[in-house]
């Protein structure tokens, strides 16, 4: 695909964009803001505003406790079925619950209990740190009898070393767990290939879909994945802290146990029996009361992705990351930037990283002075996330143009290298 670095060319790409009309379905309160952080927190869908009002005023305000009988109690399973459509899961395998970290804990503990004789967990250093912490916590809780093997990268953290991954997965491996799309470089694992690798050695495979759900067609059932988790506040636009989801393959459901035996995961919660009996199927991985305001708002937000369809979403996403890679090479390379993401779109999610030794200070200048919001990830990555439902090509072009201005005018030089907390 050949591109041109002019603004007119970006306008032309927008004219041809079949998803362009979706942008109007989001709240864009500042049209001059270049928001390239939908891979961290998706924009607010207009339908979610009205739905949130309705949940608060009508359901909570008027129905009070009886709202649990009008669709609240079933919401984790009902919304799970909607998410299932986005991740290639047949019915009865997905529920919405808790956070991604908590779900990883629940599924890791369940997986390790399945394979008590095996003591190895394989992951990689490109994984989201919280995932690594949760794994370490599980090992600690289980008495430090397991070892965590972390595969590295041989190209400065762009891609994982697949040869090392293959040799690390051995007959002693209980669990392989990876982020489907890695959070810094955006590397996209081949789900089928890696799942097969785990299964050849009798290990279970657990995918973290946080950076791929809603932006990449996923086929968990077809790939034979055992377990998966993911969040809903990135490309699903569920809102800050909206609850996460988990997937347990049907074939495993009656064998595995949650490590948290709460009443939502009990077979007959309203019998209030004194002893725990697991619920049928995936519902046993629920623990306690779910955040209804957030869960139900997220349910509405999901409809936009379902309507647009993941094939169209992925086509636009690939075009956007290709275009941004081109702009990196043509406009930013002269300022010392390099692309910190795979060049092959088949191995890339919907964000790219720009690497620069002054990345942190440049990111600060973009946010404070240029009305551009990317985010920064250590040590030198400025991440740009592209959300096909509302990011336009002109917005991408404008973002790159403003980065050029920061560099030409050396705006970043006045910022200290000391880090702020979030972006
Ligand atoms: C890939 C990945 N996994 C896990 C998490 C942690 O999610 P939570 O804070 O919902 O536990 C995140 C958060 O951004 C993430 O990006």
C-alpha cells in the first residue's frame, strides 16, 4: 500500500472510510483534541450517556432492589454472551466479572489445580506487568513450588522470541499465558499456533485479550484455547473501571474450580445453604456482586462494535497502523524516532509505539501544549492507539504533524525527565 504524507491524502482516506459515520456516535467534546489513547480508555459512546442516566434514575432510583429481578442478576452471563460473539466463543463460556487481574488470578489458580504434577508456568517479558504480578502471587500462595519462565525478545522488545517460547514449553508445563496483543509494541501472537504448542505438551493455554478484544477478530473455540480474560474499557468503550470478562472452554468447565467460592458462583445462591456447591458451567467463576452501573453501561457500548462488525473494524485498523507506520518513517524518522512495532500487519494489533530517547518529555509536551493525547510506556515508547470506530485518518495526520512541531520547535526540552503517574 502506498501512502502520501499530505493532509489532503488523509482527507481522502476519510472519504473512503466505510466506518466514518461511527465517529458521530461518540461524545467529541473538543474537536481539536487528537485522542490516540483509545487503547487505554475508549471514548464515551453517546448511547452510554442516556443508558447511564436510565440505570441511575429509573432502575436504581425507582425500581430499587426489584431491579435485580428485571435483568440485573443475569447481566454477567447476558453481557458475557455478547462479548462471546466478539471472541469466537460459543454460548455458555463467557461471563463478565471483576477485573482482568482478578480473573487472571481465578483462572490461573484453576489451571494449576488441574495439573498438580506440573510445576512450570510459561509467559513472556512483553506481558502486562500486572499479569506477571498475579502469576507471582499465585505461585507464592501455592507455596513456591512452581517456576515462572519468562521468554524475552531478541529485537529490543518488539517481538517475543518464539524459538525460546517453543523450547520453554515442556512436559512439566502446567500453563502458558500470554497477552494476545502485547501492550507496548502491539505484537499480535498467532493464537492457534501457540495454543497448539501448549497442547502438544499437555499444558493449558490462557490468553489475555485486553488489547485485542473489539478490534481484532478472535476465534477462541476454533483455536482450542482453554481460558481467556480481557478488559472492556479499551476498544469496547465500557468506561473507566468497567468490569472485565473471562472465558472457560466448555470442555473444561465441569472439572475446574474457582479459588474464590462466593455466592454468585454458588449453584443455588438464594437457598442460602451453608456449604458451597459450584454453579453449573462458567458461572462458577463469579464471586460476588457485580458493579451494575458500569456493567450495564458497558453492555450498551458493546452494541456499536457488534453493529460495525469485526471484519470492517480490523480492515480499518490495519489501514490505520500501516498509515501511521508510513508517517513515522516519512515524517518522524528525521527527528530520531523509530517504529517500535512489528512492520507486518498480521503480527500487529491496533496501536503502534514510537521510540525516541526523549519519548517521555515529548509525550508531556504533546499533552500539555499540543492537545494530543497518546501515552508513554517505559523506557522510550510513545504509544498511539487507533480505535476504528472514532479515530479518523485526518486525526492521525494531525497528531503526527503536531509531533513534528514539538520536535522542530524543541518544545519538549523544558520538561523534566521525572515521571508523572498515569500518561
Ligand atoms: C493486557 C492487560 N492485562 C491486564 C490489565 C489489568 O487490568 P485490570 O486493571 O482491569 O485488572 C491491563 C490493564 O490495562 C492490560 O492492559
